[in-house]
């Protein structure tokens, strides 16, 4: 009887230790991911003081720490991000872009989208495709782009992280929003 009880206690202790270790691993991954998003936001704020004001004044914003893009005639891009409202993480967002035109090369960049009104953010959350025409020359170094207002009460900033891309293309973007609430 004592041996069975001892075996049961040891088994439960091992199981609890394993569960606790997994929970700590998940927590550490979440902390690292949070840090990645915070670093991205701070980098944008450091490069442009207007962004600091927009973080504080906007209804919501979406942060993409890294979007990968490439193409030769046909191109594509993909990235995953988070939506924040009043500084709180409220949803996950993915962006997929398809382009056609003169383009060659690849690049990675960060992006932050500000929604200055509740209605603008509500429209964004519904998803769908947004047409875009773009032209860019991306050298190997990084830098912050200017403000692009592609819809009423919506402002977009990008920061090149590197690569080499020449582009004059047209295409579509699809944003998919998944609420955490």
C-alpha cells in the first residue's frame, strides 16, 4: 500500500513538473513575442515623432514587425501582426499581397497602420481586398517611409529592414483580422 501511494505521488509530481515546465516555456515564448512587437513600435516612434503622437491619439493601430516581399513580374508578400486599442492587444492580423508589374528582388519591412476613428478600424476588421499601386526602390539599408493615407482616417508607415527590390506594380492586399476578445 505504501509503495502504491509513493508511486502515485511520484507520478503526480512528475506530471505536475512537466506541465509547469511547458507552461514556463509557453510564457517565455509569449514574452519574447511581446518584446518583438514593443521593439517595433519603439523603433517607429524613435524614427518619427509624429508616430508617437499617433500611437497616443489613434483609436487603434496594427503592427507588423516583419513582412517578407519578393517577385519577378509576379510578386507576393506576407506578414503577421497584432492589433492594439489603447495599448492593449485586441487581435491578430495577417496580410497577404499579390502584385503584377515590373518588379525584381526581395525585401523585408515593418509596417504600422493607424486607425484614427472607430469606424475606420471597424471597416478594417471586416477584411477584404484593398487595391494598391506602388513603386519603390529598396536598397540594402533600412529607413522609414513617409505617411501614406490610403483611406479616410487611416495612415500607414513602413520601415525597410533590408533587401534589394525594384518595383512598379499594381496588386491587391488582403488583411485577415482575428479578435482576441
